[in-house]
C-alpha cells in the first residue's frame, strides 16, 4: 500500500481538456502571430532569390549571345581585313607591273629615239664626210695634176 500512495496515476479529467484547449489556442495564436509572418518572409525571400537566380540566368544567356555575336563580328571583320589586304596586295602588284611596263616602254622609246638620232647624225656625218672626201679628192687630184 505504501507504494500506491507514492505513485502518480494519470486519470483523464477535465483539466486535460483544458490543457488541450490551451495548446490548440496557443498553436493558433503562434501560427497567426509568429509562424505566418515568418513563413511569408521566408516565401518572399525564396521568391527574391528565385528572381535573382532567374535574372542571373537571363544575364548569362544574354552574355553568351553577346559573346557569340562579338565572335561572329570579329571573325567577319578579320575575314574582311584579309580580303582587303589581299585586294591591296593584288592592286600593288598590278600597279608595280604597270609602272615596270611604262618604264620599259619609255626606255624603249628613248633608246629608239637615240638610235634614230644617232642614225640621223651618222647619215649627216657620212654626207659631210663624203662631201669633204670629194673636196679632198678634187684637191688632191688638182695638186697631183699640177705637179705632173
């Protein structure tokens, strides 16, 4: 019997319902005053983070597109530059060939002019020499004939 007096027996009574009612009221009050605002803040934070992640993803896509556009434009500019260099090289070679051709033509004309002038001088000198030879011949003939 001594043991029965020191042991606690739990017998449901009206206070248990009161305690359960108080727990339900406390959960409802805590849910309304503390948990809902915290959940709302957490939800807003998640939405903000998700928005930032989405924005970062869009920025990354934009960056990739801009980088692709830049590389395409750079490649096109290089190609155009190489074509321009090749065109300039061909034009320079053409110009050099034309200058060489013009120089050769001018040199040929100059040589031909000099040859013609030399030929004319030769004919003139030949004519003068023939005239002098005739005069000398006549003079020599007249002197030889006078001596004899």
